[in-house]
C-alpha cells in the first residue's frame, strides 16, 4: 500500500500529518522536508529566536518523538526531484516513492535581490528558514549598521530586533509608506512612530539602486543617489508561493497552486494547503500567508483526503510582535473605504476597516479585547455601528449580544 505522502514539512505539512492521524488514518504516512530540522515554528525566528529568548527545542512544533510515536516517516534534508501524476510516484534524492494521495504543502520562498544590484554579496540575508537566521545571528552586534530593505512585517520585525540589540538601523521602503500593501495609513503611522521612538531611521518613497562592496556588502546606493555605509543587509521584499514542483507536474496554477473549495488540485489525487495554495473565497480566489491559514486549511484538507467533503471556510487572522507592541489582525481589509479608530486603555488602540456599513477587518495594537470581539463579529458576519466602535464608553462585549 502506497499511502499518503506530504511534500513540505512546515506548519501546514505538520498540521496535515497530525490531523490525519487524529482523524483515524492508519495507513502509511510520509512527511518530506528540505530542511534538516523537524517541523518548527517560523514566526519566532525573526523575533524570540533571533533575540536569544527562545531555544531551538522550543521552536519545534512537536517533540521529535511525536512523529515516531504517530508512525509518521520523516524524510528531512530531502529534496523532491519530480512528481509523476500518471504513475502516482515522486522521486526523493534519487529514490522513487509511490502514493495513493499526495499533499503539497511547499510553502513559499523569499524574493531575493538580483545579483546585478548586489544581491549575491556576502552579508545580504533573507529571513525565512532556521538556517537563514542562524547565519545572520552573529551580525547582530551593538553599534553595527543594518540596512533593512522592505517595510512589510518581516522587515519591521527584523528592524525591531536589531534596534533592541543596539544596532544602528535604517529601513528603506520604495512605496509611499511602510505596510502600504497590507494596512491602512493609520496602522502605518502607528508603527512609523513606534520605530522612530526606538531610533530606527525609516525612509519611505525610497528604493535601492544597488548594494556596493568587494565580495561583501559595505554600502548601499539609494534611489535618490545617496550612499550609506552598511555592515549587513536584510531583504524583506515579500515571498512567492513555492510552485515549481506543481508546475513541472502539470498542475493548474493561479497565484499559487490552484485548488477547489476542498483543497484538491487539478489532479484528483493531489491536494495543496498553506502558503502555496490559492482557493475560492467570497466569489473570488485568494492565497493567504499566515500560520492560522496554514493550520486551518491543512486540517480541513486532511479531513477531505479521508472523504469529509467539507469546503474550506477561511477565517483570516495574523499577528506581529515589535518591541512591546503586539499587533493582532482579524479579517481581510480588501475594499475598505473608511477607518474607525478606537482608543483602548493606556497605549492600546485599534483600527476597524469598513466598506460602507460592513465591518471587514481590524488591526488591534496591545488591545486583545478589541481583537477578540472584532474577530467574532467578523466571523459571524456582523457589523456594529461605526459610531459605537469609536465611542470608548461602548462595552465591546455587549456588541456580541446585540
């Protein structure tokens, strides 16, 4: 019996394997990962782990013994060469494996700077894997000069860690503002001020012309012609779905590996979940890059691989930790036309995204109560009066009963 093979041992792959066993699947189960480490959490890499506040063992999603106890064959440090959907086989480091069903949880890959503008110089890093962070960790010494390219969450988190460790940090963002693609101007302003308060120099509407150096990066020329000295660089300019295997196998792609509402690809024996998968949502198609989606979608796909026939209903949520600020996001803000601001206790604040009278999403900074209430409202399809949200005298929990 060939059983189930999962390619990709990140959050989605690990969640899928564990869920298959908890749902009673007893057949052969193989989980293949390119990295040598067992499945681990990625979000703490650029935060607690880089700061030295979290050990390697605490990164692991499960104790290593769990996989053996569950009868999951882990193939780590292994590269899948090709998938043959007709034969239902795949090659792994020259070995041929057969499958009854295959799940692709290949995740995403960071976008890198072209070598032509200095992307291949030593001292230029991306933040995606354990190896990435282990390689850059020795660079984080007080007084050294770091250039962060990209003002998304990865770039801002890296800047926060560096500033906390006493580095001289400059961040450049070619868009008009940091977080422009994912957040309202109010959220951008909040984090701009937060970083400025910790000494980070943020240059918006500023791109990179090229990195300079002989073998190793030593300076950067910006789009306005200025040159700044740097000791190392972190590139945080987004990620792309890892679709090479799927494309070579002839699977349909659409901003990732295209799946139906169950998580099945264009091949009936192959499924996909996590960062790499795009799926139907609210009459359109989306791909979500978050831990929450990786877990929820993978667990839904596991059930469907066993015949549940349950459409995946995404409930988007996300978080980011920067300095002493915990940002929690619920919903999708696409199409918003106004922002409602709610002040909480102390430094807590939340920004609520509305399209007309419909509540779409919220960003909550150090306000877990607003986040939890907003998340439940959004998931329940409920939209309270914006004036009530803005009024600090409103009991948010009462809105759940209204």
